[in-house]
C-alpha cells in the first residue's frame, strides 16, 4: 500500500478546529457552540441539568466523531476540544464544567488516560470546587473517571504505583454510552459513576495501522513501508510495540484478539470472561469494505477463544485523523445474569447523537444560558516590596540557570523545559512590573500567578505548577497571619505547601523517587514545615534534585528511555531549585 499523501482540506491550520466545530453544529441543529472555549453542548442543557446527572468529556481534536459526536440525549451533555492531538486548557474545561454542572443531580467527567488531559481536567475540577467553597457553598458533586483501555503498549517502567499507565482508546466511547444511558434513565451520580468505572475497568483494546496520520499543517511524523504494519500505534501517532511485515487480514486480526485475551489486564479481570461486547473501530481512513472484513474476522477470532459475543458494533467511533487502521475492543460482561442484562440494556438504549445512532432535534432551551461565566473574579492590584523583590530575584536566577536546565532536558527530554519555565517566570515578572498582581493578599496573588502561568507555560510542567499554586492558594485562603497581617512564617508556608502537594497528588502518580520535580518540591515543603528554616528547606530541595541523577526515570518523557538514561539531574527538578533559590536569596537579603 502506498502511503497516503499529506494533503488536507485546510484554509488555515490555526483555525481548523474552530471552523470544523462551526460546521458540525450547522449540520446538527440540536447542538450549540461556545466558540471561545471550543465547547459543544446540547441546546436544551438547562432542562437536562434539572432532570439528570450531566456528563461531559473532552480532549484533543482529530479523533472525530469523538468527542463532539457523542453530545446528545442518552450520552453526553457537552464536550470540550483542544487543538489537534492536544489537551484543552483547564480554563476551557472549567468553562464547560460551569456550564453543564447540575447542582441537583451532580456531574460526571470522563477522560482518556493522557497526562495533559488528567492534569488539565483535574485542575479544572479543583478550581470549580474552590469557587463553590469560596462562595460559602457546599463542595460540588463532581466525579471523574479516567479510561485506560489500551492493552497494546505496556511501559516497562510502570509499577504498582501506577506509572504512565494504559492509554485511552476507542473503549472510552463505550464508557460514554453506558454511563450516558444510566444518567438518562435517572441514575444517581454514584450509580452513573459505578457504571462508568465498570466499563472502564472491563474494556480492553488494541489498535494497528498501515501508516501514521498526516497532521494538517505538519504532515507525517513518520511513514511505514508499503509492506509494513505497526501494531499498538496510538491515536496520536505514538509508536506501537511492533512494526512488522503486513500479514493477511485473517492472521492479523487473530493475532490482535489473541493479544487482548493474553494481556495481563484481561487475565486479571475477575469476571469469567465468557461473554463480551465486541467493538470494532475505524481509525479514520480504512474503507468500509475492509472494515466489514475486519469485523467478520474479529467475530471469528473471539469465538475461537471460546468467548460468546452478545453484541457487535462496527464503525468509525474514535479516529486518529485519517489513519489507515483499526482497533478492536472487548467489553467483558458480568457473570451474574441480572447485572449482565443491565449492561446490555444500557448499551441497547437509543442515544440521539450523530456519532452513535441518529441525529436528535430538541427545543432550544439553553443556548443563551449564562452559567458558564461562573462567579465574577475580582483582583485588587497592590504593590508589596517584599513580594516584588522575590519575583525579581526569581526571574534573574531562572534567566541565569535556564541554559543548564535546557541542556539537561536535551539529554533526557524534549529540550524545552528551561524555555517553558523561563516563559512562565517572565510572565509573572512582567505582571509584577506592571503592578497587576494583588500582592497584599497571598492567596489571591498565588491564584492570579497560576492563571498567568497557564497562559505562558502550557504542557505537563505548566499544569503541574498551576495545580500546585491552585492548591497553595486554597490552603492559604483562610490563613491571615498574626493580627490579620498577610506576613506568614516559613513554617505556615511549609504546611500550606504540603497540603498543596496533596492536591497535586490527586492528579499525578509522580512521587519522590520517580525522577521529577517532585523530588525537589516535597523535601522543600516538608523541611520548611518541620524546621521553619528556609535555608534548611533549600538544602533539602537541592539534595533531592541532585539525587535524581541516580534515579531510574519513571514518569515523563524520560520514562521511555528505560535503562539507557544518563546520570544527570532531572531538568524539572533543577528548574524548580532555580525558582526556590531565587526566593531564598530575596528573603535572606531582606532579613
């Protein structure tokens, strides 16, 4: 097979996602679009919020019909889209959550297991909770389910603590379908979440492709030879676990099914695995003629394993742009007959959305709803000599250390860690110079800095810094210091940082010893909380960062280097130490 040419219907790659979303709502009159936040939602959302648990999902664009194609009665209430193959920002997700949240019934968030999605959606949930608590409202009823159904790639550095974990593939659509049906049937938030968790933990998927997907404005990241196939290729062009000669379709499909049933995750499933739902997915550019063959062969291969197929679904559910490939998913049904029938009734119930069964038309009862704006956030800019000195010194120290941080990341990462950190620090420095920060209120100042970093940093490191600052701002919100003064002792700061790390840990599996910036952050916070001494805390952070040189990478891009990693410090930890050094220098000079 000749590689597909990297040609696309494009006016401007930068506006492609928004242009596509506009076309989508024009073709589906039951939907509305928030263009700024790239959120698609059903027009009768106000009515839906009053009557059932609401659900929303999201992720990078390029997987259509996922995720926008599943917005409609019986599945999702809304979806939020990022750029092509890139997670939406936490601000986009927060806007979507504000819009869909049901105070009466609660809301479920479903995402695929990719670091950017977990961090940005997690941060949005925390910000939403903080908004409610700060207004004196109860903690909102929001639950999140993360789907990792891929059995095609197992990272050798994953461990009992979670690791990078399995990616989310087409099985995620089954989670949308069954959880959405449960919600439409009047299920409680807990019931809807239980259904989603069951499907997420009992669905097993693997994909293969004849070539990578060409990305609009970029082209192919790599190409396969005419006689090659890659097994385990991800939906963002991630390399699979095997590139080999293209076998006949019957051999290929049989091997895919055998890989699923022999995987550790499938074997660990507690159900007896005698009955399944088969879900065959087109990755974007496989002809319908070939998909019919793949489906036939998949049915035969599953039956050959002694497994009974209760339902067969075949179509284009979750793509990787125009990737010529397919994925196969097996949803294991419960052993108990009544529970099995419950699952089947949920998947059988109609869903009125373009990606699943049919289009739906509804009365426009919510397209002008204003709830997505959220509570008004007002900051009163205020100057503070001590804060300004800290910001200035941190900026100068990061400028000085950026080349070394970049060098470290070029060895063990993608080489942008230093530049990304400097971009974030520079943005805060600029805001300080313009007197745009509320420096008389530590909690508000940190929250404002977090918002600035989100726009300036991006990526995984940006989300981690933002989540940490969000948690720190929450921890300090009720601390007024001595006699109401905003001047806080190092010990109070340390205790607040420890709490902020706990918030961060809800959304990342990175822990001390995993060779990340956590190896510097946690020792600093713990030492500061215990000793009330900034110099001792900085010493602990430096020691933690230096120790990463001897650690086996377990998180981040360096995790994929395995035993070939070089004995150098983690760039993220080194960058954090540069920030902490700047803080210490400024505060020590003023004491």
